[in-house]
C-alpha cells in the first residue's frame, strides 16, 4: 500500500522526477530481485491499486511494483516503452531480464525507451 501511494504522489510531478527518485532509491538497494520476489511485489502493488479510486494503469502499477520491491530490500528494473503499428505505450518491471506479470507478444515486442 505504501509503494502504491508513493507512486501516485511521484507521478503527480514530471516523469523525469519519478525516474530520478527511483534511480536514487535503487542505488541504495543493491540486491536484485529474482523473478518470484518481483512477482510478489507486482501482486502487492496490483492489489493496492484495486482499492485506489482513481487511475491505476500500467504506469502507476509498475512504479508501485518497483517501489514495493525496494521496500522489500530488492531492486527491479522499471521499464517504459512503446510498440509500433498500432502505437501503444506501456510500463512494466523486469527481474533477471524478464518482464514480470506481463503477457508476451513476440510479433509485437515493446521497445524500451527508459530503464531505471
């Protein structure tokens, strides 16, 4: 719940500020998460998002997952990317180089724009 509300507050500012705060927190958390730990963080953030009365889409949920992992003393990669034809933007977290909690579409992969 703390990770989700922190994400909601951070996303009220410009995105570059959220990226900078997460990068600073990630530098202090040196232990990378394994996929199962990242899946736990994603599940916790998604559950907290279900109680939020506003928008809880991929950007909020993925940042909340990354912050929740940090609260668990683990770090994940927060990725923001795009897909072309038709255009779609998306945000997700990765652990061990694997997207966590995402359905993979090999015909239309996401291009990572930023990875924190």
